[in-house]
C-alpha cells in the first residue's frame, strides 16, 4: 500500500532522482518538449510547474531558488526570459502530457511532455462556445450579424474581381484588333 506517499520514487535514490529531474527539466526548458516515460513525465510536471510559476516574478530570490533546483544557469536564464514572457497570463497548467504508446524494447508507457504555450500544432485560442440557454436571442443575433458581415465582405471581393476581369479582357481585345502596320495616324483613326 502507498498510503500518504506523495513522491514517485522512480526506482532511484533521493539524490539520483533530484539530479534526473533537474536534467529533464533543463532539457524541457531548452527544447520545449521531450519524450520520456509516463511516470517520469508526471514526476517532471510536479517538479517544473512551481519553477515556472516562480519565473513570472523576476527577482534575485526566485532566480536563486530556480538555480538551486535546476543547477543550470542557461536553463534559468531561458526560464526567466522567454518562458516567463509566454506564460505570464496563464494561471497554471504550463505543461501537457501526451501519451505516445509503448516502447519497443521494454514495453514501457511512453509520453511526450511539452510546454503548452510553445506548441504551434495545437490551436491555443479556444473557439467561442455556443449558448444553449433559453431566451438567449442576443447571442444568436450577434452570430447572425457576424456571418452576414463575413458574407458581405466575400461578395464585395468577388464583385471587385468580376469588375476588373471585363476591363482586362477589353484591353486585350483592343490590343489584338488594332493592326500594327506602317499607317499614318489619319488612317488609324479611320479604322477605328
């Protein structure tokens, strides 16, 4: 039984576990995503999220605490420069764990742990939720006006391109119809 045991030991001694988590956290800060086992990813999440929260307030005390945990001055500098700027408005949940299946050698559960704000694949802006309450005609009216304005913009763009197309065709026809001979200007006027 594991009643009250909150630390995942990961089959290592205390010092070995702290060193491993510090190295994994430095790699995560440097590369923004790493592959590891699910158990290590969960342990890393609990290790790095308080450090990212501390990096939001750039002070000497917070930098010293981060350096005590990470033991890498380049990782601390990256944490307090780029990562703290990106996660400034996020209240928590800075990392994401995505399960990747099992490893071929020993069938261990593998996972990808990444910093949420540094992923370009996932869309960070959430779509607006549709209101399903009764009597919420205001929400539907605004949605209708938004779609109407989008439709007007697209029809205006189509109309503008349709007007330009005949003008271009007329210019081509006049260029083709006029013979380019050694005629005097009087003869050209008569041909027109």
